[in-house]
C-alpha cells in the first residue's frame, strides 16, 4: 500500500516528494532528541495550500498517517514520524502574503520563520509579539500549533493572544478558514482558539492572520541580579510581580544552568552566584520601572547591576538564548515545561532540589519568572529516556499539579507527556477532548499517537 501512496504523490507533486532514507531520517525527529520508530514512507515538501490538500486527500483515501512539521524545533516529540507515515513539511511555504499597517495585521504562510517575520514587520514599524527562545529558527505555523510562549509572555501573552484567524486543511483535504480580520468577533464557536495548540492533531495550519503591535521604541533598560540561592531569587521575582510590576522579560537561571552555560560559552553572567535573574523593561516609564524593580530585588538580597547600554543588554539576552544549546551539548535533553502560580515558584524550586537529591539526578532549571513557567531539564545518552529520569520528571509533574499548576506551559504534550494528560484534565474532560479529536479526524491519521494515546501507567 505504501508504494501506491508514494507513486500517487510523486505523480501529482513532482519534485516535492522524497523517499531518500537520509532525508527521511532527518525529518523523523524533532529537537526533543527523540526519533520516530522506523522510517516514514515519504516526505512531501509542500509549496502551496493545494499541495497540502492533495496530500491529505491521498492519505485519507489510503488510511495513511500524516505528520505535519515546520522547522522541527519542538521539545515534546510532537513532530516525530515513524514507520508507515507521511511527513508533510511546510518549510517551503514561507511567504509573507500581506502586511496591513492600517489594520495592524499580517497574513503569512505557515513556514515563515518567526524572527524573519519580525525583521520584515520592523520596516512598517510593527511587531508580532510571540518571542520563543527559538524564534530565529522556529516557524510561525509551529508557534501556533504549539501555542508557543517565550521570554515576553508575562507582558505580551502567548501566541494565542496574537492570532486573529487561520487557514487549516482537515484530514480529508477540505480547506477551513476560521477566525477573521477584525479585532472583535464572537460568531459561533471559537475554532481558531481550538486549533491553536492542537499540535497537528485536528488539522494542518497552512496560513495565519496575525495580530500585530506597534514595534517597541525607545530604550529597553536591563538589569541583572545575582542571589545566594535559587529559592531566594524566585521569591524576589514573585514579590516584584506582587508589587504590580510587569517587566517585558524576567528570566531566571539556577546554578546548574549557569554551569552548563559557562561550559558552553566560556562566560558566567552571574560571576559565581547561585542564581541569576535577567530583567528588562520597555515603554515610556521603562527607566523608572527598572529602578523600582531593582529596589525590590535588592531588598530580597539580590546584587543588582544595570546594563551599561543596549549592546550589553542584547549580549545578555543572547547568552540566555544559548541556554538550550548549552544543555543540549551535555547529551540528549529532556526539557520539561511545568508552570505554577507565581506565589508558589519558590516552593517549586525548593521541591526540585529535593527531587534531585532523592532521585540522584541533576535537574538544571530555568524559568520565565514573570509567569511562573519552569523548565526543569535532564540530560542522558541515546534516544530513550531512562526510567530514573521519568521517575524524577513524574514527581515534578505531580508537584506542579498539586500546586495548582499545569504539566506544560508552552511546549505541548506531544509524545512525552501523554501518559499524564488525564491527571490534569480529569476523566470527563479527557473523554470530551478525545471526542473532539475524533470529530475532526475520524480515521485518526493526523499526527497519530500524539497527545491522546492510551498508555498503561
């Protein structure tokens, strides 16, 4: 059957189908470090919405699974593909179709790189605010499919807040246009919001209408603060937010993260501290707000230093964006993604240190401290996560839920967290969400095995 499928795709989409084993192997993994079992039957490098529709019609007719992917920067195994599956790559669909300064929107294809889009929008004095650490390599479609977060979420929100509408191809090849070009609109159910964060399980996002903001102008004053413990640093971050301050970015690194970063870059931004906080303000009152934040951090034991200029600020944030590559250099990474209420962030760091000791594993943990999103990270050899690491990760998930938090703030469920999904959703909501999946994809061919697979505990 796979030979028939490949032959049909090659006949209809000449030059856009590959069966080369090396290419398929590269397209069967994502940046989580996990690789699909076996090789996909083919990869299609789609160049248009019609190409995507044809792939879905062919796959639907033969019952062949389809795994859509952008740049493969996901960290939950959601873009991994294996035996008998078609990889549908959207990387060639990378055009900005429209920029409307008057309406503050842009229409783009799914394969547009986030960072490249922002560079183009800057020419119009505009900005698309989602800012994942991978923005220079991740695609807009991938950001939307995962409801990506990033460094600026506390002030500007996650991807969901910056999407007006989508064009989606359903499993049977139908094109569905959801959402609108207006800021307001409440007609019917919000299928746009449903598609955002659906991880390729409900439909394939091919185009997006994005809500833009005026580009940030003026200085963005920046400071660093070092602390004698990560718990103290987390408590100071929470106190700052409690006082009513919303920095544009507030990034927190513990000592194990700093050790990895120092080894990778040759620079320790904390100069030997046990915890490092990087904070930036923007807007008309940025300088005054930065000073107020500095006062609060100092009152909680922080040693504060203000960046000399914008060049130094950019260098510091460049170091922060090297955090994942630094951890990746130590082995296959399992980068986890829990979020807790802001007033429990210090407790969460303290519990992670206890789990480290109990399980005998190192857990470098960074955090988007303005929104309580923690990234406990594990390193191991090979592509299979050792059981002792799953034990430690499972305890971290239980901790996050017990604190009123969530299993994933921005990376998604994918393959890696599906066994814990019902723990957060509960049996009734889990069943309802499964029914939604079956309604959109009755044959189960879109990204099968991701998010809702049944696993024994």
